[in-house]
C-alpha cells in the first residue's frame, strides 16, 4: 500500500521569503503522479503543481517548484517570493497511474507573515 | 463552467438519521471520488468510481454507500449517521484515461456534516 508523509505540521515564513515544504512517499510502483494541493480557509482544494514520475525534470509553476527525488521517494515544494495569499494548508498527494486513487499526506499549515 | 458541484454545503444530522450527499460534474470525467477530511487531517478516500455502473471501496468505506448510474452524478449515502461521521466531505472528478488530458482531480467545495 502507498503512503504519503508530511513531517511538518506547521511552518511560517516572512512575506517575500522562500519556504520549502517536505513530502515523502512509499510505493513499489514505477508509474505514478505526485501533486501539491493548496487548501485556503475557504476549504477549496486547489491544484498547485503536478509531477509525472517518468519525467526527470522538476515541475515549475510560476513561484512554485518541486524537488522530485524518485530514488529517495521525496517530493518537496518550494514557494519563492511568498505572498500573504499563500497562507493555507498544503497537501502532498500520490496517484497510482492505473487506479486514479489519490492518497494524501496529513498536510502542512503554512503561515505567511507580513 | 460549473465543474464539480456538491450539495448541501452544510448539514446537521441526528444520530441514526440518514442522508444523501449529492455530487455532479459537467466535465464528462470518467473517474469520480468521495473523500472525508477530519479536522487538521488529510483527505481519506471513502469510495471511488471509474465510470457509470462501476464503484469500489476506498480506505474508509464503512457506514457509506455510493452509486454511479450516470457519468455526471455520484451520490454518497450515509445510513444510520454516527458522531464518528462528523467531517467535511469532498467530491472530486478526474479525466484519467482520456487522451491528451492532464491527470489531476478537480474538487467540489465540500460539505460540512455534523452528527449530534
């Protein structure tokens, strides 16, 4: 069975600074996807970034980038130039390719301070 | 473009009552899911469906039932509500398997359910 672990329950960062959220996962699969979702106080789940396991290049989306280490089963999210609107709970998620089931980590609450 | 629509947004149930949480998507996605999120925790999969007429259990299916008679709708039924089912419920859909489509899940706004 696959598991996803986020070892940082809470983090804080000053506005305009950079922060990295950690995620590790356990799987014996070779084909899968990894995601970071953001959940602001509105409760809406918002996709931040996606990584296909077969791609060696790390995904980037504007201020968000990942460090995908397949051998180490690590998938960290880096937020550059943090903004107040980045304050939210962040979830790392794993999807096995041929089932489509998403498995979530416990989440990291990020507070961006002015 | 409505995406994934869940109703109701809030509900209070008494112990032993039953209810159905509605979920509809207008994106013609084949995969649909139900998750629950307990306070301060991640989402756990209750049931999922890979297409009309096909459903399967997730990690925490006990106390719930689902059906998928159409591609668009995926209702979640709670029978004999218990306090342990107090949670926020999310429905999601995904275009997995469709050529050229990104593999990501689109979520509804969630239903906050309290069982007293």
